[in-house]
C-alpha cells in the first residue's frame, strides 16, 4: 500500500513538472493576466523562440566575416582622428582597457594600421584609401542594420543618403567619445591626487573607474538597440536589454581573459597567429550577444501582441485576405473620421491582430500603392491611405494586390499557356466584377478590443 502511495506521489510530481513545462512552452500565451510573472515568462519564451527561429548563429557568423574585413580600416579611422587630436596613446589605452581579452590582437592589428595610414596618405592612395575606408565601415554598419531590421520585422531600410550620413556620423563620434571618456578618467584621477579637498571621493571614483568598461558597454548596447533598427524603440526596453548584454559581455571578457592562460596548445599549432581562432570565436559570441539583446528588446516591446504563437500551422490565404481588408478598412475609416493614424503596433494591439502578420500585410498594401507610412509624432510612422478611399472597392484592392510584382517572371509563360490564361483571366474578371460592387466603407469593423492607445 505504501509503495502505491509513493508511486502516486512521484507521478503527481512529474505531472506537475510537466504542466509547468507545458505552461512555459505554450500555455502562457493563453494566459490573459497582465501580471509581472506572466509577462516575464512570455518575454523569456519569446526570446528563446526568436533566438532559435531567426538563426542568429548564421547572422553572427556573417557579421564576424564583415568585421574581419572592416577591422583594420575601422582602427585606421579611429587612430587617424585620434592623431589629429593628439590622443593616439589614449585611444590605445581605451582599447586595451575595454577589450582586455584581445590585447595580443590589438597590438598585432596596430602594426597594420600604421602601414595602412602611411600608404593611404601618399599620392593616389589618399582618395582611394579614404573611399575604401568609408565603404568598409558603411558596409559593416549596413549589415548590422539589416540584421536588426530582420529581427524587428521591418521591411523598409533607411535610404542610401540617410545610411551614409548616419553611419559616417557614428564613425566620427565613436573615437571622439572614447577620447572624452579617457580624458574624464585622467582628469578625475589627477584632480584627486592634486587636491586634498576631494580625497574623500577617492573610493567612489575608483569604483567608477573600475566600472567604466561595464558602463561604456551598457551605453554602447543601449544606443545600438535604440538607433540601429529603422523603427521607434522605447528607451526603457533598450536600456534593460543593454544592461543584460553588458553583464554577459563582461563575463565573456573575463572568461576569454582567464581562458587564454590555458590555450598554450594553440601556440604550437598557429605560432604567432594563435590569437586568430580565439579572435573569431570572441567576435562571433560578441555579435551573438548583440543580436540576442536586439531580440530581447523586440520581445519586451511587442509582448502585448504575442497572445498567439501557434507556428506549427501557417495562416490560410483566406484568413490573410480578411485581415488585409480589415487593416485597409480601419486605415480608411480613421482617415475619414479625421482620427490620427495608427502605427502598425497600435493597430495590432487595439484590434487583437498578430504583429508579424500586420507588418507583413501592411508592407504588401504599401507596395501595391494602397497605403503610405506617414510621420506622426515622436518619429512614429502611422498608416494612412494612399488612394481616394471614397470610391475604393474590395475588387479594386484585390486587383492591385494580385497585380503587384513581376507578371513576366516565367519565360514564355504567356505563349505556352495562352489558352489557359485567357480562360482564367475571364473567370477572375467575373469575380472582380462582383467584388467591385462592395465598397470598402461597407466592411463592418468591430469596436476596438483594447481601449488603451499608449502601449506600455
């Protein structure tokens, strides 16, 4: 009898563990409670799903390759600006302090930087070297933006002009910020040593100087998560992700710094290039941390829109067509009633629609010339009609959507299937004629499901 009771207890324990696991894995998305515990579980769940589904490993490897190509030109620009201000030594100290695990590589790379700058400052290499330097930097930053935009489901990149101006500004500001950071550290240290009135601040300043690598990493991650994606990212979510990534990055630095003492075998295999495999691993892990932080900020900002995550079955074409008409009707209805245009996130939240589906369908409607993205407030992009909606019908919408893209994609398709195409076009035209009798304004839209307009 005692054995039976014990078996029941064990089975009950395993069942409870199984229930908890199922709740964390999928059941949490059916939990509507707006409590902190549920939100945390959703963020962790969504981050893990996104981390696995988006193949961040491949993206981090691609960025690692781009970094290897751009690292010498990047250092060259850094030290060219540093030399102009007379702070080359300060920049070297900053690099060694912030990347202690890569001290041997930085020392090795600086030799190439000197050669690069000497060649780039002579004759024809002045113009060619500068163009190549800027191209490699802009190309790397463009790859980073593309990876971030893919994570955020953003279909529209920045314009070429905006990319060039923004990226060159970043390239010029980074060395200046590093010089200023080093200058502040030196100023604080010298002030404390020369002035007895500030001696009581010594412990506090020492702690600040010791924590400066973490603070700089936190600022770098937070600014990246805020500014790189071509969308509005809330600072609180970017800062939270930045803090988490800064901690992980500092742990990675310590692991590599301590681990280098135990990799003497690499010296026997690679000789003077023994730092190279470690550098590549460190670069990939660093990019992986950055991409993970982007996923985390995306998850936290959009957690309200993920109340359904059944990815096992794709939505039907019928469902997507209905959602597309609902989006178009909402956009047109708000325009006629002179209400401010909703962003894709607000539309998703207020009308209980999946954010990823809304983003995808809005992009399809934009390419078909039916809606436009307009600047609203605080750099938010709202959805507004791009055509006269008074006479717009359901048939017009489907015609524009169906004709979007390249109709001559298959060579000789119209010649081979001319008879079939003629019959199908006739049938489709009859269907469109019926749908053209239905004005868009007659599509009934339910009342807003979520009344809040400000997204938390």
